[in-house]
C-alpha cells in the first residue's frame, strides 16, 4: 500500500497539474499571423492572389524545390536534380519519406500528375505561362521524375519553387479550395470567414517537427481595426507593417520589433489599356510625370524603398535604373495631356484594394492627378471585389497594386492579363528572352524589356514594396526580405 | 480496496472540479473578455469618431478630406461588425436598435459633413482664384451649416456612447453573475471534496487500525511467542482463517513436533543415563556408578563416617549350572531385592560383580549395620525362591567394615572384602565384620 501507491498518487497528481497548466502553455504555442487580405479560396494552383501563398505555401503545400529567405533555390520534395548538357532534360530525385496530410504517400506518379495538371490550359493555373517550355513529364521508377523541355530553361528549378507549382494529390484537387491537403509541416484545420485559417503541426511530417505547433492566419483589411489589434498586442506577426499610420508608435514598443526588408513586389499605378484614355502614349507619359513618387514614399515613415521605372526588381542582376525616366513634372504632364486633347475635369476612377500601401498611396495619387486636371473618384473595394472586378473582369480605369511574384515581367507578354496591354514587340522580345541561354545576352534582353515598358509608360511604376514585418519581440526566425510571398512558419520559434 | 476507490473518487472529483473550473474560467475569460473588448472597442470607436469628424472638419484640401473620410469609413465598417459581434454575444440580452439607429444617423451626419467640407474646399479654391460675393456668402453659409452639423455630430456621438454604455453595463452585470454562480458552484464542490477527503482519511485510519489489529498485533504476538526458548503450542493459537492464522497453525504444528522430538530425546537420554549407571538385571546401581559416586563423595564420607558391606551369593555357580542362567538371574534379582528392601534409603547399593553386591552406608556404624545385614541374611535363608516347580533356598555371605581412622575408602572396602572372604571361609551364610581396635594398624579383629 505504502510507497508504490504514494508514487502512483504523485504521478496522477503531477499529471493532473501539468494537465491544468496546459492552457497557459497553449497561448504561447498559438501564433497569430495577420495577412490583411482574405484569400478567395485556399488553392494556390488556382489563384494569383498572393495571400493564399503567404498563408499556405511552404506551410501546407510544398513544391519539388523551394526558395529560401535569401532568394536561393533549395531542395524540397526533390532532394537533387541534374540537367542534361543541352539543357533540355531535367531529372529530379524525389524524397521517399513524404506523406500527404490525408495519409497518402508522395511518389513520382503524384509529382508527374501535379505538373501535368499545372500545364493543362483548362485548369487555369495563374503561372502556367512560366512552364510553357515543358514538353513532357515522365515518371522514372517510383521516386524519380524526368522533365523534357522544348527549349532550355535554366530557371526551371526556380519556377518549380513558386506557389503555383506546389505538389497536390489527385484525391484532393477538387477540395483543396476549401480544405487544402499538402505535404508541408502544417496541416489545415479550419477556415471560418472573419475568424481566419487555422493550421496545426503535421505529426507525420518528413522534416524536423516545427517549434510553432499551431498558427492562426487572420485577415483584417480595415486599417483602424488592424492598428487597434496591433496596439492591443493581439497579433504576433504582420509581415507588412511598412505603411501603417501607427508605424512610429509601434516602433517604440518593447513588445514589438519592426524588421526592415524588401519584397519582390513592384508597386504600380496600373492602368487599363482597354480604356481609350490610356491608349494614348502621351496620356500615359503625362501620368508618369504627374505622380510625385518621392512624396509618395512618405507613407513609409522608417524605410526608403527604391523607386522603380519599370516592372523589374532592383535586386535582380539584370536591373536597369529607369526610375528617373519620368521625373515629377506636373507642368509637363498638363502639357502632354493638352497635346493629347484633354483639358481639365477628365473623370478617372481609381480602384483601391484594401491594402495599407494602396489606400495610403491613393490619397497622394488622387491629389497629384487632380493637380494636373483629372477629376478622381476613389473607389475602395474589398479584396474579393478587386479580384473579381479588376483582375478577372478587367472593369477599371486605374488601380494601385503590388506584383509580389518574383521575376514576373512576362505578364506584359500575356494577352489575357488584366492590364489589357497588347504589344507584339514585347511578346517577341519575351520569347527571345525565354529562348536565350547565355546569361549575359539574356540580361541584355531583360534590360531591353525594362526599357521597352518604361518607354511605353505602360503603367506608372512607383517603387519596390518594402516588407517591414512587425513581430512580437520574442518571435524569432521571421524572414527579413520576402523573395517570395510566404510566411514560413516552420522557421519561426518563440524565444 | 474501498479506501483506494474513495481516494480515486476524490482525485477524480478534484480533477473534474478543476476541469470544470478551468472550463468556466476560460469560458468566462474568453466570452466576457471578448464581449468586454468588443464593447470597449465599440465605445472607443464611437469616441474616436469625434476626432475623425474634427479631422474632416479641419480638412482644407481634398487629400486631408479623403484621408479623414477613409478613416471614418474604416471606423464605420468596423463599428458595424463590432455591433454585429456584440449582438451575437449578448443575444437576447438587449436591444441593439438604439445603437444601430444612432450609428446610422451618425453616418448620415458624416456624409452631410463631408459634402459641406467638400463644398467649402471648392469655394475657398474659387475665392482664391477669383473672389466674388456670391461665393463668399455661400462660404459663410457653409461654415454656419458645418458648425451646426458638427453639433449634431457631437450629440449623436454622445448618444452612441450612451447606447453602448448600456451594453457595457449589461456585460459587467453578466460577468458578476457568472462569477457569483461560479463561486457558488465552487463552494459546493469544495464542500463535497472536503467530505470526500475526510471520508478518505477516516477510511485510511480505519484501514490502518484494521491492519494493526488483524495483521500487526497477531504477527507481533506470534513473533514474541516464537522468540521464547520454549514456546508453548497453545500460546501459538491464532483465531481466524487468514494467512496469518494458517501460518500460526503451521508454526504450532512445528513446535508440537519439535517438543515431541525433544521429549523423546530426553527419555532416550534418561534411559541411556539409567543404563550407564544401573545394572540392567537388578535395576541396582552398577559398579561404574558406585565408584564414580564414591569419588565424588569422598570428602563428605571422610567427615561423616561410613560402613561398607560386600555381599556375595553362596554357591551361585552351582545354581547357575544346575538351574540354568535364567534361574541364576532370578536369584540375583531376588537377592538384590532383599538387599534393597533391607538397607536404609540412604545406603548406596550396587551390583559389584556377577553375584557380588556392595553397599555403602554413610553415617552408619557397625553396630547399627550388623543387625540390618543379619536380618537380610536371615530373610534370605528363611525364604525359598520359587523356580518353576522347585523352591530354591539361597544364602549369601556378608563382609562388613567401617571407616578406618586415617584410611581411605579403598582400605575400608578391602577390609569388607576380606571380611566377606572370611565369611565364605567360615562356612558361608553369615555376616563377618572387622572391628575397629584401639590401635588399629591394619591387623584386624573380626567378629
């Protein structure tokens, strides 16, 4: 009765005590990440909305390769790859210890299915055009994949690391929109509108078990609410704190840290080339002169992001600085507009998505446009409305938007893109770029492409979007820059 | 078993109570914190609306106006959701019509304010470019309307705060009620838990007492009895039919067996001892014993004085030869018997040889002993021994001596033997003794 029983009793009591202690512990393990834009659905292979990738890419879904925090390509579901001398055949060796969240195994069959699905036109993958070089995908045994290209593509491993090329299982392709199933370190738990997306660490994950066991991605488009939640300390990580009006007071707080960083996002004052007004090069150039981009940067109180003059990241080796191609000159703008036959009072609608940078920029842009004679109507829309009205239906005059996918200058070669920009010259230029294997020559052509877009003043190219993440001071592992849109939970931990 | 169950039940009750407590606390904290946070956010937003209104009022260009308007729109949008949330939390607890009505009026008021500010900015712009009286009057009128609109705004904001305050107060009451309810439940549970704990303690004590009575005390008693040098089996009796009683019975059986064995060994020892000191035929002491005894009593005998007699059956060889050994044995037994009966208790009588006996009579002198021996001799002579059909007349010769002055016992014995020899030589069936003369120097005078 004596010792053994007391020991057992002690164990029971201790167990119950630790059981009681769990809630305190749980609050520290649940990480709340704020992403602002509510995703339209949860399948990154079916939408261009980067918020889906931010929440799910590298957390729920993984590709054959991945991009790390420095923008370098790393192995993911493929452990290594080889390319043939002529650059036309890639062989990927696949991991053999990977399981999907619904229990099925990953093998070359699943990988091949996933890539073939990406290439099918009817599946409307938003980045399908990036993979047009692929001619044939073939399984070699159970854990090797052979990809045959029509022309060499040195960027294929990079492209396969993008969110639209994640590996999905045939069982779940029809349900991934509402219940995503991947191979990543986190499995999807639930998604309730106004509540957020809940992810929990996947027990059978092939890699190291992550330190953060549970995460909640919330979407708060309303700036007042967002800043309020931050000031209440309810948010652990918000990757895009750059343009918050409460930016400075938040910087002073001991419980928060604001990290400086840049994304790959070119912020554009995009115009709908389908509108007659913007088909006139003089009007487009007038707009480029009308916007005081330096003044616009005041929306960022603690960082000075680089201005851009074309759709290209200053961090890319082929970058050409065209930021001063159209200096701020309202007088010249008015003159150009007059030349094009427009006098004061031309109505123009600026569609503003619910992002901080867009909302705050739009105020300056509206004033600048009004200063050269436009009558501006600011239309604030929800993210869903923006995706539908602007991105899908292309029913807009102008909009402020950041294109965060890396190396996406090719969108100007796409006929089906929401810009309605059709340029034979650019399309021809892009196919030369794609076919070019020599890096130096390729860079020269990329420079030419940048110049072409600048000369054409396709949009008003504003600046490279800063990525100042605000995080709880004891949350470590947050990426400084955002080479791809992703919040990689696996690399985060509480200190 | 029962105490274990009660302890387990107590622990389970405690755990269950903790679980409920935790659930209630977390529900209280989650639900009420959420409600309170929602209400206070709503309150804060309704108050901040005044500030945003001021920003709008102060806007002197469209940039500032839009900025203020953005903020107002954001606040309105959030307030709408906050009211919905509060309504969902409070459920039936109150009407939200007031809040919604005032909020809508406030928003209309802001729209009106925005229109006035927009007109003012445009009028100021016009006046700066080309002053004219109509515009100037219009501007003054706009300013007046703006002031009025601001007052309306302010009063609506206050109304909204009051309407929200009503719910804040309701939430506070809810929290108090929930806390009181929880406290009451906790008190009840605490009472039950205390009762269980007390019961468990009592049961433990009862168990301890029972174990002490039924196990410890019995085992201790058993151990005490066993540790004695010579435990008595009846003391090893333990009532009941449990293992201890069974063990006690086993021990009892062993003790019985040990005691029996010991008794048997003692008897055997006694028999061996008897055999070592007695003559098997006559049951008299044997010569070995006699000599050992003499040796031990030498000093006492010297001090006390003694007589020693040697007795020999007459013609014993002939009896043996004629009637056989059995008859001889019978004769020896009869003579021994006569001697035993005829000599005093204190005499040490032993069979000394085949048909020879010796008797030591401490404290006796010859005068006392001679008549005894004479009586024995006569007794033998006058009684025949029945040997089947024949009756045998048996006689014996007696040699007697007493302590010799300064002499050792051996000398007295030798003197007795000599006296016996003389009795034999003198015709047997007689008592011969050696008188102790005045100057006894070893040459004896015999009677």
